C-alpha cells in the first residue's frame, strides 16, 4: 500500500464548513452564534438532536447555513440513528488534502466539500455503565461508532481540519477565529488533534475494560430469546 506524503500545507485555514454532532450539547448556545458571526458564509452540517438544537439556537438565521447531513449526503438516517455520518462523502470531506489534485477531483466528482472543523463528543458510555442497574445491553447500545470515526479522521488530517471534542475549548477557538479572520492556525489544529486522539483512546479503554470484566452469565440475561 502506497503512503501519500504531504509537502505543501497552509498554516491558516478558513472555517467554511463545520460538521457538528454532539452528545453533550452544552456550550452550543455560545459556539454556534459565534461561528456564524465570525464567518457569515459558513455551512454547518449536523444530525439528529444536535441539528434540532442548532436550529433552535439560530432560528430564522439558520436558513442557508444549517444543513442536515442526510440532505448533504443524499442518504437518510437509519431508524434510531443507527447510521448517520458513516458516509463516503463525509470522509472525503474530512480527509482530503488541499494541494492533492486527485483529492480535489474526487470532491468535484461527488459534489463534495472540504470540512474544515468537526465538533463531536461521544455517547455517554462511562456514565451509562456507572448507573445502578445498567445492563450489558444498555452498555452495548452506548458504544459510539460514527463519533470516534469522525474524530479520528479529522484529527488525522490536522493539516487542514480542526477536531474539537471538548466544549471547554469553544471559547478559545472562537477567540482564535476572531483574531485570525475566521481561520484556525496549524498549531491549534495540532493541539486539538492531540486532545482528540487522547479522548478516543480513553473512550475505547473504558469499553474494553467494561467488556473484559463481564462474563457470558452477565450478558445472556439481556437476551431471553437466543435462536
């Protein structure tokens, strides 16, 4: 397998498209108006409950700014939100490199767009399993798949994409965007990538530890009918 080595990158990247899908919606009331004020032409892609919350925050100002991921990809969300963001067009937008001609051709071919910022935090797995009476099936249902994938893809491409996993960073990010005319710096994107990979590592470790502590005797009562 050939590995592509990037030689030319931009220090400053304007946030023209942001993908936002969060379990913890705290701070959105600050982040969303801030992004729109700094970059009035921004496109915000979102899903499910996050889409609803952003629509509520923006009100009439959301027209032309807020787009459902399903409308962007052309693939409706599956029942219960099982699959929302695991789509070729999304990952093309996250992983493409600015000065890679073949990547840019793929974006044109799919009518895709580069995604410059991802704001994602994960299903509350640790909080769920710590609740009294939590079952193995409740735990399984709270294993996030799309979230870690988006975090890892955006953090891998910190050369261009800001991967935001912590609401406590919203204020400093808005401050940087204000200072730099709506753009993130490479140094900031790298710092966010460090935090993003640490975040998914802790999440995966919590899941692994939980499953390792369980036996089939713990799991089987969740499924009275086994064919």
